[in-house]
C-alpha cells in the first residue's frame, strides 16, 4: 500500500524529507508576511497624505471692483496658466518701464501667427486676437477692409485654410519698434469642387507703438502699421492682408 501511494506522488515529493517540505512552506509564509507588512505601510502613508490634503484650508480669492485679485486664505501658489502669467507679468512690470526687444519680437511673432493662420472654424477667434493686438486706428481700417472685400465670406465659401511659417525676423535699424519678417504662407482652397494650394513667400513690415503696460497689453506694445509684400508664388486671389496705413506710407 505504501509503495502504491509513493508512486502516485510527484517524483520530488517521493524522495524528499518532511523537513524540506516544512522549510519551503515557512519560506513562502515569511515572504508573504513581509509583502503584507509593506502593503500595510504604503496604505498607511497614503492615508496620512489624504488626511493632510483634506485638512488644508480652501483657497479664497477676493476680486476687487477694479479687477485686482488678492488671496484671502489658503495656498498662494503662483498661477501657471498663460492668462495668469500675463497678469503676473503686468503686475511685476514697473509703470513707465521700457519694454525689451524680445517683447517686441514676441509681439510680432504672435500677431503674424494669429493673423495669417486660420481655418473656416478658427477664423473669427484668430482674427479677433489679432485685432486686439492692433491700435484703434489700424483696427478700424482693417475691419473696414475685411468688410468691404468680404473676405470672411470667401474663406467660408471656398473652405480656405491658411498656414504660416516665420522664417526670419529682424528689426529695422534707425527706426524704433519697426520689424521686417519673412515667412511662407500656404493657402489651400476648394472652389467648384476643385482643390488648389498656393505657396506664397512674402515680406511683412510691421511697426509697433509703445503704450502703457496693462493686463490687456502686458508688453506695452501694439501693432500700429502692417504691410505684406509678396515675393514668390502665385497671387492669393484678393486674400492678401495688408494695412491701409502702411500702403499710404509707401506712397
């Protein structure tokens, strides 16, 4: 009978001793014990962190009548959003402080990207941002030009998509806040079920006007003149965006 039971068991079990089986079980038990202790410790630390986060007081911000925000209670962590960065930049700027050249370059780059990059769905937003970067006179002239030429309807009717890549940006010597930029604009349109793409290399002339720094204009710079001169490529069928002020200056 004992011989038949031994033959039914695995080979290792058949010739191993009882204390070897006991030692393996104890090793597994010790391993699981330490695993359980580690899991309990991690859970305890996470519970402490959750309790610490829950007992922190909420952040209360008071908004004054003039729009200034002050932290009444809670953490005063600096804002990480672009809007918070612009407000912090405006608040940290000393009134009357002269803007740096890098701010002028950033202003020109942002304006060109908003004004020359659009799709039928993003047209209104991009051009609204670009118009807000202009002076009052240039904004009025640009709006009249867009309305007279009915450019918005052309963009929607032909499903025009425009992309812009800035190649170079340099200031004009002897003329403050005047820049010359060179870039490539690709205009894709669908007219009468026929697709076409124009690749235009153009020169862009911009002059900025220095104003007081504010939350709306943290750099203290606005676009006062804008002109576009096509250098290489097919004509953009009346979609060339230029400024009346710059055209009058050239004349």
